[in-house]
């Protein structure tokens, strides 16, 4: 899977807003080249929520273990929910998983090296071994984001 394959897939889901920070748009330089996916029927970045998935193309401070400083390396981060997290990695987000997990191992679904305790999953350089599961996790994350959006809309003052 390439970055463009993933972006095309996610944008094929309903009501997805993709944010791709770039020089001159007011975004922090560290985010340039990355992609952030939101459920947003009105095409506006939601103010009270995080993206349901991201693609990062570089190491962030405190998150060098994925070794995204390699040419062409990237990581897909997915907030697919607690059940999908447990199914993917075999433990709850709050439990300590295996300590020998290589955060930079390509084509492997792992607990996100920083946000795993919040039920985020990660895949560095997804390939044939994780193509189907990555797509399914992205579908689940999108469905959860839509459900959160609908709950907020139903509870908003009228």
C-alpha cells in the first residue's frame, strides 16, 4: 500500500475530510506532508475531536522508534476502538503489551508507540500482510467517528 492508496481508500468512505498540512497554510512545520482524516459532513475540521486516522511521514519528538526517518517510510495511525484494538494486538489498551515489539517493523499491526493506551493502532509501511486488516480498521475507525459525530449532533442545543 502506498500513501496515495490509503488516502484514496479513506476518501472513498462517506463524509471524510482530509487535511494535508503544507507550507504557508498556518500549520506547524512538523505536520507538513502528513495527512489527517476526519468524519465531517460539513467539510469543516471539527473543533472538539481528533482525527480518526492519520498518516505520518517522519519521526515526531519522543516517537523515534518507528524509524520514519528512512526514505519513503510512513506510518498509518488508526483509532478503531477498544474491541478492534484488542483483536489486533491481544491485550486491552491499558495493559502492558509485549515489551519486545519493534515499533518500526514494517507491515505489522501494533499498538501505537505513543497513543496505544488510548486504543490507537499503527502500521509502518503497510504491505500485502496488512492491506486487508488496515482497510478494515480504517472502516471501523470511520464508523466510530461517524457515531461520535451523530451523538454530538443529537445532543447539541436547538
